C-alpha cells in the first residue's frame, strides 16, 4: 500500500488540517502590522494608500486562486495513481502559467492601475502614494501567483507543515523588514512595499525548496509531458470551472455588503464586524476542507472507493466538531469579541442584535466547506460550477423575498440560505461522484 493510499486515520487528517488552521491564523497579523507601522508616520494618507494598494493587488491576485485548488486536486490524483512524473509536470505547468500571468501584469501595470483607480477613486495624495506602493509591489506578481501553485502542490502531497512554515517565514520576514525599513531607515510607504516584495520572492524560493521532490527526477523538464495537449486541456477546464465558481461566490458576498449599506452606516458597520466571525470560521474549517482535497484526490487517483468514503467521513467528523466548537465559542464570547472590534456603542448594540446568525453559520456552512473540498479533490469541478450557479439563483430569490420582509435579518437569513443551497446542490450529486470511483 502506497503512502498516498495508506490508512486514513484521525491523526492523518489532523496532520493535514491543523497546520492550515494555524497558517490561516497568521494572515490577519501581517495586515495589522502593516497598518500599525505606517500609522507611526503620523499621517492618514499613507495608511489609506497601503490599504488601497493592498486591496487592488489582492483583488488581481485573487483571480488566480483557482491555481491553488486546481493544482491540489490534480496533483493529489496523480499521487494516488502513483504517477510521480505527472505530479512534477503539474507543478511546472502551474509555475509556467504563474510566470506568464505575472509578466503580463508587470508589462501592463500602467493600464491595470489606471483601471483600478477608475473603479475605486481616491484623493490625489492617497492615489499618488498608492501608485508608489503598487509600482514596487507589482514586481512580485510572478512570485505571488506562483505561490498558489506551490501551496496547492504541497497540500496535495500532504505537506501542510511546509505550508505553515512557509507562511510563518513570509509573514515574519515581512514584519521584521517593515519595522527596519519604515521605522529604522525611514523609507515610508516604499519601505512597506519593498519589505513585502522581498518576502514574496524569498517565500517562492523557500516554497520551491519544499517542493524538492518535484525536481528530483526529469519530470520537471519533460516538456512533451508538460505541454501535452490533453493534460493541458484538462487543467484549463478544471481551473476555469473553479474560477467561475469563485467569481460567483465573491459576487454573492459583495451583493451582501452592498445591500447592507442601504440600511445605514451603523448596520453596515455591524455587518462588517460580524463578517469577521465568518472569516474566522473560514480560517478554521478550511483546514479540513484541504484535508478532504488531498485525501479524496488520492483516493480517486487510486480508484479506491473505501478510501474515498473514509476520507469523507473522518474529515467530516472533525469539520463538524470544529464547527460546533466555533458556534459555542461565538455564543459565549461573541459579545466580548464585538466590543473588542467596535468601540461605538451603537455599532456594538447592532452587532449583538444580529449575532444569532453568526452562531448558526459555522454549523450550516460546515457541509459546504467539506463538499467543496471533496469536489476539488475529485476534480468534479463542472458539477461544482453548476451547483454554485443554482445556489446563487436561490440566493438571489431569497434576497428578493427576505430583505423587503425582514430587513437586515432577512439579509443574514439569505446568506444562511445560500450556504444551505450550496450544500444541497453539491450533496445531491455526491452519490454519483462516489459511484464513479471504482
């Protein structure tokens, strides 16, 4: 029995999931330090410029999130099938795609920045500083996009401890360089950008070192395999489906924010505070979705239906346990967390008024996270895309009915409906997925 198709135990699931949970927990720290360091300059414009610049780049890079998920599913299947040459070729395809995309953004930066500021205009001072920040950060585009492929490959190989170490290295180095360049050398906003640029490229170098097994043989320069038309076509189909699904999900959350803004500044602020609870939920449950991606992908590649069932059950048990723990934690400590994030009494009161929906969402969303992981691992991305389209249609109808009838409560209930619809539309297709693995 190969390592990829070995026993799927609770310990194995936790070994994959917990490093991802810990890695995700480090993400908000960097943004807080960036803001805090720039805030020491004593001016508002640099803070706004870093925020605007970071949002522009994260939005651009987010489009390539499919590269992480698609690489995980395809590489896990190749590993399960014992096809080491294909695992290496998949990583190379991802790196080549990332390099090409990154080079495009570097060459087209003037047009990209013009479009970004046309959509989200800022004051002349903030825009000028943000352009300085972006003109440095954009040189990290190839590295940042390539890290999606590297991370996806490491998850497929069940090397999530390496993912955690990679995140710690990048965020830690970025923070240290922030302090040195901005507070020590007085480089201002350019220092923040240079610190991040160095962290991105050094992170890619470390990530590739962690992927050493992919470069151990000749597969990484087997160009006939890497550029094989059938394999490239499958990779593009998988990634295209995931990208459509992700765009629809983002549109759904953006719609939530836009509709919430119509209820006034206090309600908008309260919703924004409560959405941080949703982000915490995502950070926690992502680890078990990722474990499902890796283990389900391995089972599908090995054509092992028993391993598939075991991967789904064990990962699902832990995901459900964590979702219950989150719900209880939000129930017991939600008020204190709201008070920590918002100081305005009226925002605190409004957030507490709508807190009930945040208590429900971890448990309601648990099946959605797990099924996403299962479908990504199995690379049933066409069904995933169709299910998301159906769920978003249900969400749109829910918004049209519930918001006029219940106001902001209706908005939150519609978000619950969206997650239920995603679970139902994916769940009804699962028996067919399971029966196909034989």
